[in-house]
C-alpha cells in the first residue's frame, strides 16, 4: 500500500483531515475507534517513552521502532510522524525518512528549529537560518519516494513568519505548518501568502493557538488539523482521578458498570489489533 499517496489524496480532498495525537499503542487503539488518522506527537512520545519534556531527548531509533509497531497493528490508518528537526543533521534526517517510509509511515513533519529545541507552543524557540533549513528540507524531499512531507516553521515574528511561509510554499513540500499560531488573523495571512499549498494547523490544549472546530478551520482554508495531546492529557487526568479514588476508598476497586472499563472491554479493544489483519474475528482472550 502507498501510504503517502493515501494521505496525500485525503489531504487534497474537499474535507478537512483530522489526525489524532497518540502516545503509545493503547492510546492508538482507542483513537482508531474514532478517527482514521494518527499523529505521532513528539510531545506525547517524549512523555510516554522517556518521562521527559519534548526538548530534544528523543532518539530516532526509538521513534522508528514505535512507528513500526503502530503500522503492524493499524494497517490502514494514516500515520503522520513528528521528526522534530530531523535529529539535527540533514543526512540523519534522510536516514530516518528512509526507515519510516519503508515501515509504512504516511508522512513526516520537519521543523526549522535549532537545538536546544522546544515544544512549538512554548516561549524561547530558536530557528535555523532559512537557507540552512531549506537545504535540509530539499535533501529530505529528494530522499522520500511517496512519503508526505510537512514543512514546519517555528518563527514568531510577523515578517519572518510570512517570509518563511512563502519560501516553504515554493518547495515540493506537500503541506505547510506554522506552529504556535496565536489568532485567526494569522491563519488568514499565512493562507494568503502560500497560495494553493495545503495548510496544517496544530492544536494543543493550553497552547498558544485558538481552540477552533473543524468547520471553522475549513472555512479559514486549513486542510489538515493535528491534535497533539488529547489522549495524553486525558490519560493523565483520568489516571490521577482513578488513583485518588482508590486511595479514598482504602484500596477497594470501583464496580465495573455502565461505560466503565474492565478486563473484558479492554481485551475486546486489544483483540482488534489482531483481527484487523485477518478480516475475521479472533478467539476471545478474556
């Protein structure tokens, strides 16, 4: 299957494409029940795999291994992967892109930050010279065969955002992302300077960008919406509440009733990661 082509066709279709940020195989299993596409978020992966903030700790080999497990469990999902700055060196970026394409990733996001890097929605980001980033981006574009490539800028000054957006729109990158957009007017300004190039918008709870619905984003000319952390933040909140309740109840587990998750419903979710490959029901492990 040409995963890049499938995602590219989805992006170029009339409807906006949502991609849900997942952080491990279990969150991906839940996400697959609701949406057709996933986003391998650097924020979520750094948090789940290392227990660290997304400031450059990710080893590319760990990320590739995770994406390989995802593709084995989800043979038909779109998988867009955050590769940060391509792990500094342009040749390493290309090496990672080759690995990801061969194991079935649909696309990657390559940013123009310099180290030490930061989450796109925090202060203090530093960016590469435009020419240096374009050289890295062009090398990645020549390396990929079918993979969707999202060119991302983390510029924060108005003139520099528009200068970079216009330059990135002139490359063969499939999609453009200006991360940390602070208001709707900025989406309109970027949309104007990039012409027909597909535009991606990144939403993160508590981040700098406004909370907008898919119809609102579509009306602004956005083609792809990624949600970096809904699963991670929901899990943190739910786990904290569940363990607080367990302590309040002196270690007595709650009754499993209604929509509550128990062993049977959890196994039912996980069994789907086997049956997707066989188009048939598998035996119950409950």
